[in-house]
C-alpha cells in the first residue's frame, strides 16, 4: 500500500549556522547564520515520523565576502529508531468558561543526508551525514465562555 500523504506543515522555523574553513589557507571560506521560516510545501513529515524532507530556496548572506547568494537546501531525514509517543490533555472549568487543550506527538531518532547548494556547488560536500530526530505533532485548544 502507498504511504499516507504527509500533512501540510505550517508555522515551522529553522535556524542554520554554516561555517567553512580552508585549513591550507587558514581562512574562513563561508560564514552564514539564518533564522528561516518554512513555508507551505517546503517541509514534509511522515505522520508516523518515518521520514521528513525539507526543500527550501533562500538567499544566504556570507559574512566573509559580504555577498548574498541564492541557495537551495535539500535535506532528508530517515528514521532509525522506534517511535516515542506522547499524549497530553488538559481541561479547566470555571464559572465563566471551559478550556480544553490536547497534544499528541511522535518522535524518532533519524539520520540526516542532503545538500546546501549555491549554483552547482554543494556548500556541505565535505561533511558526513548527520544525526537528529523527526517529530510530528498535533495540538489544539478551545475556550468556551458561558453567559
């Protein structure tokens, strides 16, 4: 059977530091640091956190050269561990209102592979794959006021 469709991700943010150093010349080759908003369709996460993929076009400002350059991030996380699931529910009642909130989520260890490319150059070509985690969660709340 086909894998379930990944839900739309909204409100996601990412922080990226990229620092490259030429050990022969003893100089930095690129230094950049960005907070990046992830838009619709740029991040897909499997509902059971089996995989995730980020594809993002952005402009990187290089503090070494003072130049901004277009770049593309293409990362894939693949789950390597068993899922850890969590659920939280809360309800509060007062004479004037009722508040209800819920959270459900799943997290897995994962291996990261991918590129950060500027033109034909992969800015992270000399690095090994990374490790991290994949999380998928849903949350919601509602307050009902009484008259």
